[in-house]
C-alpha cells in the first residue's frame, strides 16, 4: 500500500480520513470493502466504521466529523489524507452546505412515498430547473428537491447559493483522481462482489435483516444488501444475487467515474492508477 510507504518514510505524519459513504457504517465492513487492519499497515485511519447502521450519516454529519478530524491532524502537525469517492461528501466539506431548514417529517414521508413517475411530474411543475438537472430515475434527489420546495417555498438551488461552512478556501488542497481503464474497472467490480460473497457479506446482510432496520436507511440500501437479502428470502437464486450485485456495482462505478471526470475542478490531477506515482506524490506532501 503506497500510502503506508509514504507515511512510514516520512516519520509517520499521515492520517487517513474516510470519505466513502458506505465505509462509515460499522455494519458494512465487507460490503463496503473497508480496509482490514493488516492493510492499514500501521497508518492511523479515521471515520471508518464509526456510524451504527440504525443512524443515517448525512453529508452534513460526515463533513462536521471530517472537519474535526482534519483540525485535529493539523493541530498535531500531521497530514490528513482524505480517501474515498463520495462526491456529495467531498463537495459538502469543501463548499459548505445550504442552510435548508429541517423538513417536516410528515411532509418528508408523504413525498418519499410517492411513486417516482408521480414525484417526477410534481417536480417538473414545482421546480422545473431541478427536474431539468436531474435524471428521471434519480428518486433520491427528486424527493429531496421536491420536499425542499414544498416545505420552504424556495428551491434547493436557491438555498444552495447561501452555502456556508466549507473549508475549501482555507486549506492547501492537493487532489488526485484515479481513473482506471473502464474494462479493467468493470472486471474488478465483478471480481470484488464475487469475493465478498465468500468473505462474509452474507453474514453481514443476515445480521442487518435480524435487526429489522428501516429499509429506507442508507445501510439497508447499500449495494449488495438488497440483492443478498432477496436470495436469503428465497426470492432469487444465489447466482442471480451475485449477478445483480455485480451489475449494481458496475452501474454505481460508472456514475462515480463520470462524476469524477467532469464535476471536480479541472486543476485536480486525473491519472490512471497504474501510471500515477502515488509514493512520490504523497511523500512530497509529507516533506512540505
């Protein structure tokens, strides 16, 4: 692990901070591919597996925790290295968050109970700009935009103009976006999910089902949970569960790949993992 090599070569000054929305949950060690102790190789890791699945970790929750960890690292003279590809988390940390007032729970429940075609039609009527911006099948963001405009009388985009709390202007940021070749990425997605089935993913899902958590919680919507749960309930075969989990992984990776290519600032370094000299890049930061 090259981050570990850079860390050890420069006096142990690095601390890794998780920025992956699945790896924050204690319940998803296998399905989120959380690093094992031996993979950490002595490097301190923060915000991995610290949320119980019964409590949703929002982007604002994570950003607040990440700000604390970054401040603690800086105070100790250490280099915080954020690792993970959840764009909303990173954007909230750097750019801040819109001060949208709390949504009335009854209104939220009503909006999120709407079938997606109905919610989409309502959004087209009540916040046309958001509807134009969002994919028709993007149920989560459709519901969020609709509940905000119905609750506050203002669109989400209007609230976002007032973002506050971001640290982007106050830190010296050195970003690297790793973009592997697409055929290689797809093959690794398939191999990863198949391996997870043999390394404890089924036990993780069984434990989650036994807790009878709200199906709407992020931990219950994580890739692999629904697919494996369907197999455990006898609704599909094991092979079908693996195929469905592999497909969901590839689809997510495709969306993430597209976001990372186009949404972050152009100045952020983009490189293929095989050609990027990770050791030199992070060692230079640790020496600076």
